[in-house]
């Protein structure tokens, strides 16, 4: 088939039917296109487990400068200076954490009191950590509550933007 005849056939076929003849498409290495294009679905961005942890660190740094405090060498400061800094840090961190995470105790009891446990099975280690003289099978009828534990009942972190989550706090440059 000559190029001129292929050009005319292609032109009139496209003009009247909107389709390139199959034999010409094959001859020139074009694939046949379906009449209805498949819509491209935008997948939501992949969220890693570490993203939430980095977000929390970012929030605590932004609101309370926690990372600055933890990275500071406080060995040369007097106890009263550290105490004053910690009081403010504690208040700011607590307020920031409370805004984004609702914490409840794992065991809602009074520390120092005896708590009964199911003696037929060992407690879930993600919820209860047995300390002291623990038998090898981990089954105990009860124990003294030393720490109530904490678990998150709700977490409301802001939506992830396009920021680099590995940057906990951006560097600050003052323009004079």
C-alpha cells in the first residue's frame, strides 16, 4: 500500500467514522484505542505508620518546643532554672497532646490497690505488663496496681499535607 493511498484512506476514515483503519494502524505500529477510555483513579497517598509519630513530634515541637528541650544539654543549668522550664514545657505539651489525643487508663483503678485478674490465662502483654515475682506461665489471680497505663481512645491529627514529615521543625532564619 502506498503512503498516499494510506493517507487518503486514513483522512476520510477519521473524517467520517472517527476511527483509523485497523490495517493502517497495524502497518504504522499504532495500537487500537478503545472507544471508552478507562478513567484513571488517583490513589490516596500511602501513609506509613511512622507518619503519625512524626506528626505528634512536630506538634509537640511546634506548640511546646519539646525537641529543643530534649536536645539541649541541661547539665550546666541550675535545678531552679530547669524546674521553671519544665513547668512551662509540661503545661504546653499537655495542652497540645490533649487537643489531638484522648487518653484513658488501661485499668481504671487506684494505684497501690489490689487488682483481680483472670487466673486461667496470662494477661495481654500489650495491655498489662506483669512486674515483680511473675510465674513462668504468666498466670496470676491478681496483683498490686503500680501504674494504670494509658491508651488512646481517640486520635485526631490534622490532615497530612505535602510537607516532608521527616522535618520535625524547620530551621528559623530571622531577616533583619
